[in-house]
C-alpha cells in the first residue's frame, strides 16, 4: 500500500521537515505547494521521493504518476523544471538522469586529495543542511544552480555526505568545468587571464604553480572580504590553460578585458532570456512592454547600501521615499541620499531599475543605464554611510525601515560579517506580516560565460 503524506511533516533541523526515499534514475518532477494547499495532500495518496516543509510552502519530488495525480487534483502548485540540473560554467546536466558530462583525456580530476566538490540537495538549500556538511568535514563555499553547493574537502568526506537523506548527488569539480568559454580557441600568450583560486594559506603555492606552468603573475588580491578566494591576474600561454585548471584549488579561469565595457541593456536582455540565437538585441523596453507586459511598475524596492543619488537622471524620478540612518548625510528632501564618497548604492539601483532617461548608448544602440525593471520605485536607504555598523538598532533596522517605507523587497550589499555577497531578499511573505522569505545570494562573477553540455536556457517555472 502506498505511503500517504502526513498532514504535517515533523520539523527537521532549522527550516523544516524532510522525508526521503532512495533516489531513482528516472526523471523526477519538483513542485512547490503553498502551505495551506498541502493540507489536502493526504487525500491524493502520493508517495513522494522526497518531501520537505519550508514554512510558507511544501517541496515535493514526485515520479510521473504522482505528478499527474497532483495535476488532476486542481491544487495550486508551481513546478520547478530546472531543479534536477546542475550548472557550472559551461556544463549543465542532471547527474542522476543524464550522468556527468563525458570528458576527454586530462579533463577529469584524477587525484584523491582534498578538492572542490559539488553537493546537490534534494530541495532548496537550508542552513541546517549546510551545517551537516560542515560537521562531516566539508567547507561550504558558494551556491550553484540548482540547489547545489560548492564545497572543499576530501573525497571520503563527500562520499559520507552523499549518504545524508537530503543529498541528491555529489561529484568532483573537474578541470574541464573551470575555463570560461572566452578562453576557447586562444593562441599564444593570453593577457589578463583571471585565475580564481581558494585558500588564504595556499596563495604563495598557487602563484608558484601558475608561474611554473609559464604564467606571469601581474597582480593578485583577495576576491572577497573573508579571503576564502583570491584572484590572480596573469599572462598565460594558451597551451597552459588546461594545466592551470588542473591545480586542485583553482576554481575558474576567464579573461579580463583591456578596458571597462558598459553593457547595461545587453545585460538586461541576457538576464531576461531575450537573446534569439544566443545573440542579445536592442529593444529591451519593447520586450518588457509588448512581450512580458510588465516592467516593475507598482513595485517598490528598497536599496540598502550607500544610498541613491536623487539627481541621477536615470533614477531620481523613481525614488518614492527613503530613510537616512544616524550619522549619514541627510540633504533636505532627499532621505536615503547617496553620500559623498559613496556611489555603490546608486550603481545597485541602476542595475535594478535604471530607465536610461539620459539616452546614452553604445555604437550598437544598446542603452546605458537601462536596468532590469525600469518601472520600479525605489526606497533609498544609506546605512553603509552611517556612523555605526551594524546600524543603530541592529540588522533588523534594514528590514524594518524598508517595510515601513512600503518596500516588501530589498537589495542589500551588507550582509552577515565577512560574507561579501550582494543579496536580494524578500522581506515579507504577503499577505502575512511574517518577516521571513527567500534570500538569493550572488557573488562576483555571476555573469561569467557559460556553455552547457546541452543547450542552457534561463530557469523556467510553471505555475498551476
């Protein structure tokens, strides 16, 4: 007799409940149900491959039969069609359905020492699950789509972690996964190769290894405040790219252009998935208005940073309010203004919703200053320019002031100490006043080149 889902799953660890059955090679369907709708699940006689409770929603991994039963029930749910796949730089694959990509000679990791591994979870990542990985001897480093984490550790530790009930798969980060697409086809000496590598205690050894392979280290520096990762900018023979990628603590190699490039509208088109044939086109505003039918109008987004420049032509008319923290600048009529020596908050606001009113464009007609949602309203907050850090009143002042200002969502660079991440966070789960939600963290390099082992498409979600 098929096991039924209980009305309430027992809370597990910090975020919610989890139950699992052994993973199958057959493709799964991954869905989210609102918590209220999950009360009707027992009547469907489902036997999920995995189930977990996340407060506002229930996550289910279903086989095809159970998926069709849920679909026929009429219960509201959202299917995450990408949840089983893993993407790292140019490769994208479902490790249980497709297997790992076929690699050529010298492209696979062949050592048994500590190194990078990917651990894919069976649902959205929780802090408790990461804590269990750390307890197993692995160091969680950063998120990868979908529901996966890059970790550093010995193979024995990852093999042990693979037996945890919430782990779907684990595998090595092979040398082939590391070089960016722009390094393909290069010859001779490639200038300004950016080598991202792990370990403050491995800096000198890594630089020496790069030099031994023919690289000239031009400069190196911490990639983030916690000094977990470092960048080395090197002149490197094209023939040495694969050998540098084989250094165990090297994570990524790419090319830094000889000069800065402004590509705001082009970036927006890429993020939106509007790039037929893989080539972004001008016309992002038309795409928003004529195809998608929304551009952020009616949404207020808090920018928690150095503030926003009220006099910026692409942003000023969108600022609907703000809050100046104690000790920060507070010009009359401009709460949350970007203070002298700041600028970063204005930069972040431009990415989110600059409207390109200034009219500047590159030679191909792509508009500078055109953000993702140019109709959005901004609530400006300048805590990073304040006299106290964390702000007076604690971290909760950020969410408190944003919500009081009518901004249920926010973008903030300051996070927990030594994280160095930019975070977009949903401050409230409407229609309740629960101050919890979904946090999405991105680190430097999130726009790096990628190519899939099968065609990569932007993440898709279908709502039922």
